[in-house]
């Protein structure tokens, strides 16, 4: 029987193993030897979903751990045919398995997953057998906590090394709630810290939203198993690898140590509670953890805040926005925006919506948040991050109202999280709602319309007076700094940081598109963005190089060639990168093109995720001259630094194609191809005045100040118009100095040595334009 369950009785196997089998340890496994009469024994630490290969053969993969080897202690087991189906039904994490009569082959994923350089292949046809030790007192559902579970080693954040796969603990310093990536997966970004004072930013992908960490606030503690570490620009980064798993714990000192996870099978040792408690205590005194989310009763215009609330209604507004009606039991002190929607389009209990009409607020969510907003269930409890309040007036309104917006993108952690019923904040909110529902609603119903108008007018008058003094910029950090006059700054030594309140008298360049440059963070060089003519010329020169047929249709890409119908009859070759021997959907596909024009390449970028222009050599495909973009994605051209890059052959992309879910992120592609990517930046010179003097400050910004990606501004007319409107608001043309708006911002001074002369310069930082201005 190829798959057999065994028991341990008085220290012996029942039934006993065949006498001809001899045990082989992991460290003694070597390719090229005969293992017909050998067996390998280990504990199941990971199992993958059963699947079928291209020819219909059943396939099941598990990972066994052997504690006899100190450096590499796990190996992949590939099971085929009927044996795969049988094993998938009975094998669970924590089981002890014996694999006999196996074939040893080189593992193509050893570098990525950090396991043994070979894997075991077994099938009934090859005469293999698998024996599984079932624990007498343990059911399948209990295997997560039995004594056979492996003991994991956790790596401090300051000991991480490039190319390794590790287990780790960390405290959440920043996070973005999961959002739909450019492919089909969900993505979450998490920045972790620990007692070593090191920092690790992790980018996590998964097609299943529930498989990503359930993080609700800064200060939560996460445990990551099998996360891959990569070094980029001198910083360690974490990305998901095969078998990635996570647990999340509340970081509040004194709360129960209960993991949040969608997995039903995981290990958690008693000694790990000590690790969590130590991290909690350390974070409480070393990490700036924000207090509870704001209440609706405490909001005001020009505010960004997090809100814990209950969803009572939702409706589609248009293709790029969606309405959420929420409440938290408190009353907003200002008249609020009511978004007009058809009654038939509004989901929610009509009677409840009517009863709570004076306590609910309408939040309009945009762009990438719409997909999640549509899926939310009425009655669910939410935490909405970085809501923006704006004050506006309609033509038929005498009293300004407050609008609530969740803008597109994920800057500053914008997003929507669904809180479980057992979350402490939800329990507290439910108790409050039960008492607040009738009291507040009835008191508002009892007020006359005259009283309401009087109340709102008084508030609006006060707010109108206050808003005349508001800045058109928003400070994103360092709130403890007080304002410093420009005269004082100019008379102070550098380097220092300051908070200022000033007016923008002039700015350069006046033609805003000229402010976009390319910056290399490694050599700190700046260069102009190449124009389209330069790209066309490079493509024309490369088109005369014929494609090498010997480089077509390799193991990791499939090639197609055709001849154009024009007079030149050019030959165009496209290489479609495969994954697991399969072509991906266009929106997930990276392709390489030889012989195409820029017009043909831009057509491909509308349909496929990534396009790389290449040319043939004798032995491999290679990138074009770095004066051309090494990658095109959407409408963005990605360039590399000629000075800092050492381009590698295209075959190095095969390592990314072999990953479980290749994301084709530009930074990852650049890294494997030896490219130091150039980043699009805004470079502008602002002349600021405040009555005590004037000062020139430089803006060096990727997307934070204008909330517009510098990489997209040159190809998007709408963003160009938005940027022009922003500058017209910050520095209105034709206006007197006294009529200019106030800007509140941070600037830092620094020294630059030019020959023997030292000069002080100033740069704006940690400041963003308020979205009300456009």
C-alpha cells in the first residue's frame, strides 16, 4: 500500500517498516545516488493545496523538517498521481512522515525558499511509499499544538541578510490596509521595528485577502514565517515567499495574547508569549503609538483622521466613487454633506437609516477603495484610515457644510479595515451605540428647524472666521516644533530644522513640466527626462539587429514573430514570460519586444502589465542602451542610471518568473537586471516671505507635496492641470502680497561646499498641499 498510517506502540512502529529500508538524514542526501531502499523521515511544516499539472496529473507538495541538520533543516517533497490525492486527504501540519523509494532531483527554488538544494520526487508508478505516524490522542484539528510541532528560530531585524528566508517578530510602525494591486492579488505594506532599533518594510501579496496579516493599528505585533529578505538601496525589505504565514497580536500591554489569523493550522509555543510581552513593553516606551481614533463629535474641517464606526448604508455614486453611510454614536458639530443618490440605489435598512439620519455621515470613497467598499456588509464595523474633512458650500446653501472624503491611493495609510465582532474597540463601540442611539437621535428630532439653523449658523460663523487664518498646506510630522521667523532662520547656523508660516512670492520653473527630473539615489545625480524622439531613434537603430532564433521559446518564456505589412516589412518578436509553464493573463504578463516602434510598444502597455524593449546577442537577450527606458508600465517609462547600473542579461529575470506570484514590480525587475533605477522627482525653487525677510527654499519631492506622482505628470493632462491649479492657489498670479495665502511648512538648512566657499541652502520637507485647494 503506497500510503499507510502507522502508530507508535511502546516506542516501536506498528506495523513495522519493511526491513530492507535504511534511514537517510537530510545532510547525507546527494544527487546521483540510488535511494530505492532508503527512506527519509521528517515533520510536516508546510503543505500546499493539491493541484493538477498541465497533463492532468494530480500533484501535491509538502515540506518536511529534519532536525539533524543545523544549517538547512527542510526539504521539498513532490508527490505525483494517485499518491498525491491520497496524501492530500490525510497529511496535516505537524505529522511525522516517512518517504521511501524516492528520486532525488535538483530543486529550482532552493535559492528562493532557503531549503535543501534537492527535492524528493515520489509516485506510485516509481514504487515509492509514504508512511504517516498518527498520534493516538490527537485529532487532525489539534495538530497545530502537539509536541511534534517544530521549534522555529526567529531573527532580530538587525541580523537580516539579503537572499535569506526567515521567521521574525516585529511591532507595526506603519501599515497600509490591503488593497488590490495592479495584478489580481491583494497587497499590504507593513513597516516593522523591534528592540534592535532596526526597521524592515515588507510588501506582502496574496490572492486571498484573509491570508494577509490582520493589522488594525500602529503598535500591533506580527509574527511572520518564511518571509523573504532582499536588500535594495542599502535597506532590507521583506516580500512574501512560498509558504508565507502570519499571526497578529494586539500590542497593548495587559491584553490577552490571542493571535489573529485565518489559518486553522499554526504553531504557537508557550515561550512565544514572553516574546510578545517583551515587545509590548518595549513599544510602549519607544514607539509613538497614536491614541484612539477620533469621534465624529470631535471632527473639524481641514482634518485627516481615523474613524471607528458601523456601516448602515452604502450606494454607488459613479464609476470612480462610492458612498458609505456610517455612525459612531456621536454627533458631528457641523452641518454635513448629504450625497444625493436614488432611494432604490441605497442599500441598508430603511427604518434604521431614517432613525439615525441625524447621526450618520456620508463618506465618499474613491478609486482603489471602491472595490472593497462595494463588498462591505451592512452592519459591519469598520476602521477607516486617513479620512479628509473639507468645508464647502453649495450654490443654494447659506451655511457651509463639512464633507468627508477617503481619497484614492494609499498614501499615509489610507484605506478601510473591517474589524471582527470580538475586537475590543468593537465591543466598546457596540455598548456605546446601544445607549447613544435613542438619546441623541430623539434629542435632535425634538429640536425645531429654527433652533437647528441658529445653532449651525453660529458654528459656521465661528468656523468661517477661523478658516481665514488656515494654511493651504498640511504638516505631516514634527507637530512639536513651533514657528520660527525667516529672519531668525537666515541668521542661524546649519544644519537645523524649522517650522515656518510664510507666503509664496515666486516660484521656478514657471513651466511646471520643466520641474520634473530623474534622480539617482545612489550617486545623487539629476538629469532631464529624455524626450520621445530619443527613444524612437534608439528603437530604430536596434531594429536593424535581427532576432536570434536560438533565443526563442525557452523554458521560461514563449516567443512569437511576425512581419509588418508596411513597406519596410519589419520583423517583430515578442517573448511572453511564463509562470509554472503557463502563460499568464495579459494584466499579469511581462513581455519583451524586439524590433518594435514606440507606437507599437505603447499599444502593448495598454493591454499587458510590463513591457521591456530588448535586442538579441549571440548568447542571450539584453537591454537597450540605458538612454532608453529599461521598462514600460502603464504610461510610465522607467530609466536606469548609466553611472551606477551594471546591466545583466535578460535570463536573470527567470528567477522572478519562478516565484510563486511574480508581481513584476519595477524595483524588483531593476534589481535582478543590475539596474539602479532613476526616480521621477519635482525640483522647484520657492521664494518665501513672512514680513521679517525672504528665503529661497528648494522643493525636492516624489509625490508627497503635491500628492501627485512625479512619474505620471508628463503623461497625464489631468494631473498637469491639477498641479497648475495647485500652484495658482499657492501663488495666485496678479495678486498683491497681502492677499496671498499662508503656507505652513517645514524647512531644513544644510551646507554645500563650492570650492573653498560654503553656502547654506534650504529644503522643504514633511509638508503636503491641502486637498481643499484644488
